[in-house]
């Protein structure tokens, strides 16, 4: 699965630090979060639906400070 990342400046403006991403059928889905705790919560909810999500640390992926 290819990561669907936001523009670096936009992520900084919105305060996003993490992204939860998964596939539903052939469609990529994602939720952007402002904390690791929120990302973990979203990932747990997605797992309950029988899908395997991944959590992407946007600070690392986009080199945000």
C-alpha cells in the first residue's frame, strides 16, 4: 500500500502528527490525527471492522519539527 501523505506545510498548519491508513476493498482510506493516542484509538476501531491499518508518524515521514 502506497502512503497517501499530505503536503508538509498543510500538515504543519493543521497540526497533524499521525495518519492511520488502511484499504477497504481496493480503496485506500485514511484519517489524520493530532496525537499518537488519537491515532491508536482510530486504529483500534478500524481493526474491530476486520481491517489491518497502519499508523504513519507524519513528523518522521514529512520531517516536521
